[in-house]
C-alpha cells in the first residue's frame, strides 16, 4: 500500500529528496505523499527510504490504499515506462 504522512510531520523536508518516484511534496501544513506515485520504494530499494530517514516516525502505511507487493511492482514499472 502507499504511504501517508501524519500530522506529526515537522516539515523538515528530509523525506522529499529521498523519494525515487517524486511522490513526496510540500503540502499546505505538512509534506504529502501522492499515493498514485508511491511504491514504498518497491523496484528501487528494499525499504521505504522516506520511512528510514524520517526523524519523527510520522510516515506510515495508508490503510485506505491496500496494495500487494505485486501491485506496487506493477505501479513502479508503469512509472518507469511513463518516464521513458
């Protein structure tokens, strides 16, 4: 499933450059993750880079966007094809 950023976000911006899919951007009050671009780093890394770098642990699974690893892989492949 895609990830989401909780209201605990301190706007440090550490997560934004770590996202290989450019899914993270500044929102009105906190950073936000575009669920259509988030693959939890499947296809790029073994772990979600934004989760690993977040100093306040405010990036969690978005339970409203249940996706299997195979679905995340397919999303990654689509994003790579669209970028080509």
